[in-house]
């Protein structure tokens, strides 16, 4: 029985605090807010890639107590789309409902903008593309490059099939004329301009240039 009689004032105080918190939540008016949250894709096959136009964010209108609405943010809330049933290149429309969103208790979805997301999956493909040189400035008229050696001469990239098909070359970082005239090998990175593609392996290449001064 002592468990019920020991430290009675502290127990009463705890019960009072819990009651006041409950009253505050119950009496708190409901509000509607709009927040932009990220879209997360799960169970994507390693042989497939999201189409470049796949949605990455979506707007949600949510209703709930102010205290709970403060918990709805891009850091805590997201849309989770399960792609486990999309084993082949295909397209599917997802209707955005409560079960796809990790909302806090007592917060409900009013509507999503847009209310549906169209997701397309493409084959994930690899391709080797040639490396081209880029210079910081135009070569002077009295300087001629007589031979060029780039190692490796091609860089492998990977990504959605439609974007890989458009990749015909990859440029180096701009090279200074001072480096050319020095005659030593030049080590620079290549620059991939398409954010939908990734470089497989190292992005570093070694360039050997032979130049001659024209009269």
C-alpha cells in the first residue's frame, strides 16, 4: 500500500500537470496549414532508375492543433511511395492519401497538391563517353597543339536510359594555357553537367599535350 501513499504531493502535482496538458490539447483550436514535403521512393529495383521528371516534392494541406502542426515539416514529414511492384520499366499513378504520409497524431490530411503523382521508371543503363578538352581561355594564335593524350579517354556514366542516350561527351575542367606550355602531365577532373547521370569510378583524367610555337 505504501506505493500509493508515499510522496503524495508529487503524485498529485504530476496528475495535475497531465490534466492541464490534456485540457490544453483538447481546447486548442484546429488550424489548416500548407507545407511542402519531400517524396521518398522505396524498393526501387537496382536495374531501374526514376525518370528525370519524377516528382521530388509535394504540397500538403493538413488540419490539426497548432502544437501538432508544428511537427509537420520537411525534416519530419514525407510522402513514401513503394515501388516494389514495379519490376520492369513502366509508369504508375499514386493517389496521395493519409496512409502514404507519416503525419503526427491528431493531424489529418485535407488534400495534396497535386492529389496524384505519376511515376515512370526507366532502365538503368551504362555508357562510356569520350572525354573532350576545355580551356580557360582561347589559345593564342602562335600556339599550336600537335598531339593530345587523355587517359582514360572515355568515362563510364550511369543513369536513366533517356538521359544516357543524350550524353555524347564529357568535358574536363578548364585547363590553363600555362599548364600547356609547361609540358608536364595535367591531372584534372571531368565535369558531368547532367544531374541525372553519375560517373562510375574516378572522375580524374591525366592529359599529356605537346605544343609548338608558331613563328
